[in-house]
């Protein structure tokens, strides 16, 4: 019975001491301090990565918008060049028809 009482007293004493210790107690061990520093560093690194990713996303969006504008301008210029080429081909066709008419008149 004395052994059981002593064991119960020791267990209650340990539980009481463990419950009294604060998580931010100044008497933390080096491993816990290192763990806290690692947690802090990981949190800061994560925040910096999030910030960098956000900035990269903005830059990619801006580059995409510029690419869209350049593509649109290139398309417009291509359409203009195609239209001019079509006009020249049409004029060449008219010139050929006129030459053919004149050649027929010369034979008659």
C-alpha cells in the first residue's frame, strides 16, 4: 500500500509540475529554442516565397498582356499588307487585261 501511495504521489507531483510550466517559459532547452527558430525561419521563408510568387505572377500577367498587344498589332499589319497585295494583284490583272485588249486590236 505504501508503494502504491508513493507511486501515486510521484505521478501527481510530475503532473502538477508539467501543468505549471508555461510554453513561453524562459527556461527552455536548446533543442526547443532551435525548433522555435526553425519554425520562425520557415514561416518567414514561406511569406517571402508567397510574396515572390505574387510578384512573378504579376510580371507574367504583364508580359502576357504585352504579348497579346503585339500579336494584335502584328495581325493588323498582316491584314493591311494582305489588302495592299490584293490591290496590287488586282491592278496587275487589270493591266494584263488591258494589254490583251490592245494586242487584239493590233491584230484586227
